[in-house]
């Protein structure tokens, strides 16, 4: 189940790609729930993935494919795969809603040229989740925020910021440029409370009920803080539904 963002709640087929340019469970990504190392990946052909998607009858009514990671835009052939999968698995909805798109890319937004190429495919939607660091904050993102925000494909671009209730955390607030953008585009900026992991993810099922993996007290504080933050700034709250289902 897609747990967060504009397509939360939809049955989905996840293609989880290895490799991340942040590279570690550091101060930018303490909440990361992915074992993203390149050497933990398995080489797959386009054909085998497409065949697996098509054979999963649970997705027949809502064939949402999610490209996630790691960082999908680091993959040299991500545009080619996108074209292949949308050519062979057409959309089943014509409602004019985000469900018309069959592929969602979850990205940190640091590879704008690749992402823009992906978005030339009209069956693709992007959810950009910028990361902050102690040294640069969100500044690395500011240089091309407006490129995305004013891009010809902006109706298929969403932003999701993970925030932490700790005032000293680098991701305690949403950047001012995103808040300004949200004033005219309130449905395109999401806030997600950080789930606080006690240890690095190693492939186990992530569950909010697993207190050996996720810190319940700190995570609950982040959820309450995120909800209040959204009320204050008029943003959309996006909780990680899959953590409460304990299925992925």
C-alpha cells in the first residue's frame, strides 16, 4: 500500500532501487526506512519487472507503480524503464485525478535533469522529498526549487518534507520558499512526521508497533508536532500509513 503523499492508500507495486547519494544514515536521513546499499541490490531486466507487475492481479483496479530507493534518479536507465512500463501497462482511470498516472517517482530532487526527462512521460508523477543537512540546511535545493515549481509538468510534481519536533533538528521546519509556494499550491506541499528508528533498517517489516525498531515516544511527538505545524501553515499532513499496517 502506498503509505504517503498524494496517492496514499492505493495498492501499489514498489520497485525499490539501490543506491543513494546521501549514502548513510546520517543527520539528513535518520528516519530512512530503506537498506539502500548498491551491493544489496539485485539486477533485474525491464521485461521481468513488467511481467511481475502484470501478473499481480491485486493491482488490476489501480496499477500504481512506485519507483523509490535509495534514489531512483541515480539509475542510468530509469527513463528507459519508465517508457517501457507505461507503454506496456496503460492507465485504467480517466477521472482526471492523480490515479491516471501509473508511475510515481519518489526522489530527493538532487538530479533535476534526469527527473525532468522522466516527467516528459505524461504517465509519471514525482514526489520530491528534499533532505536537510547540518551544514547546508535545504540550501542545495533552493537553486532549482523554482525550476520544478514553474516547470511545464508542475501539475505532476509534489513536495514532501519530513519534519522533526526537536527544535535542534535540521528538518524542524519547512523552508520559507516551500511555504510561499504552498500559499498558491496548497495541495502540492505535504508534511510528513519523522518515524524515529532505534537502529538502521535491515530489511525487516517496518511497523509502528515494533518498539524494538521504532521509538514510540519520539515518533508520537513528531506526529503531534507535524499535525500542529500543518494547522498553522495550511499544509497537508501525510502520515506513513504503511507503518500502521505493518505490511511493508
